[in-house]
C-alpha cells in the first residue's frame, strides 16, 4: 500500500507515504508500526477493568508534545515493528485471547487507514477504543465511523499559543474541539456493561500541567459549555516531566497538591461527570516498557 498525499491529520503534509518510509511530520511509512501490544492495567477503571485493556502502542505521533511520556516511541521513534494489515489483525486477536476487555489503540492517527482495514478484515468481538491526542480531522474520524466504539480523546489546551509552545500545534484547540463533537456525534452517550466497562461512548481526558492551572480550568469550562451532560471526563494528575520537558523550566516538575486541588475543585463546580486519576500515580514506573512485547 502507498498513500500518495497524506492528509490523515491536521498537519495536512500532502506527502507520499510508502510502506516503510514517510517524510511527513510524523515521519511514518503507511504500514502500521507498533512498539508494544499487551494488557494494560493503568487506564481508567472503566477501560482497564479487572482483566486489562488490550493496548496497542503505535510508533510516531502527529502532535509533538515536549513532555510526552511516550517520547521514546512518539518523537524519537526509537522502537517499533512494522506490520502488515493481517499481522495487525493478528495482534488484536492475540490480545482478545488473553482476555482483554477491549482493543485500545494508542496514538493511532497516523495509521488510521491500515487500522480501519485491519478492523474490516477481521472485526473484533470487543469494543475498539480510539485513544487519541484529539488532534484529528473530521475526514479521518468519519472514515472510522462504525469501526470505533469508544473514543478516548485528550483535550490538552484551549489556548492556541500554549498548544503551540508545548505541542507545536497552535491549531490544536480548534481541531480537538471539533473532533470531540464529531466523536460524540458518532458514539452517542456513554454506555457501560455489567462490569462497568465503557462499551460505547466518548470519554475526554485532560492532563493537568504544572504552572498551567488556569488553562486546565479553561478546558473544563469549555467541556461544561459544549458537551451534553453525562459525558465522562477523566482528569489526570499524574504528570511527570519526560521528553524535552527539561528545556521548559516551568513544566519540569510534577504538579503540586495545591494545583491539583484547584483544578479538582473546578471539576466539582462545573458539574461534569468527572473521574480523577490521583497524583500518587505520578511516577515513571507507570510508563510501560516499549520493548516490542506482543510482537515478537
Ligand atoms: S499522518 Fe503524518 S504524514 Fe500524514 S498528515 Fe499527519 S503528520 Fe503528515
């Protein structure tokens, strides 16, 4: 497979992507490249459940966050195994055989096309979770309609210059906000099974950055003002400086108790249906090893 003019994400690079080579922002060829495929227990309880989420970490990323905890695979692209579409379908199958509650596609955008082909080739009997930065185009999301059961987008920022500084994408807010509305249109309200697993719906995540509580509050206010009631929101407090964060002194630390409580208080005030991931999980030990597990 060759993609002549890639426009899968808001970068709209328009470059040719060959099976193993691509010269767009993400630098990825069109064959899916995966760094790890394993059961993961550190997502929200409605995603990980008791048996684990069948998590597939894709190499490369369309965003470029300076603090990315998956920096080794997202930006350095240091680990990854290139797969064919049937091989990707096999990876999904093996996770289901291990008892995964769902197939959780992490940083999938640059491979949205082969992912859709793998899911059409061999539909999976568990929910498909599209775990994305939120930096998505309407066209790519519409191409996924009917294949994805659960969208798990971030809303990282609502202010363009902050999105530009930390993720190299000043247009992130406008794309992510429209993307979340399109995801909600596709999935409708959240539905949980008898074990409390999210089987259909959209859950929005927001990671609190140190020194940026005002931005976090603006994000929560946007969600309050623009989403129908009942949409689950996951507030994440487990930030640890990774990647190039040392070059940005204001975010080169964990968040303080005071920062966390300020944003948590705002979450309560907004009346959003919030889930809070505690500060106690702010350790690098919670970042999975990218060692091609599940791919050898
Ligand atoms: S998926 Fe990659 S090559 Fe395609 S538009 Fe986005 S960054 Fe560019």
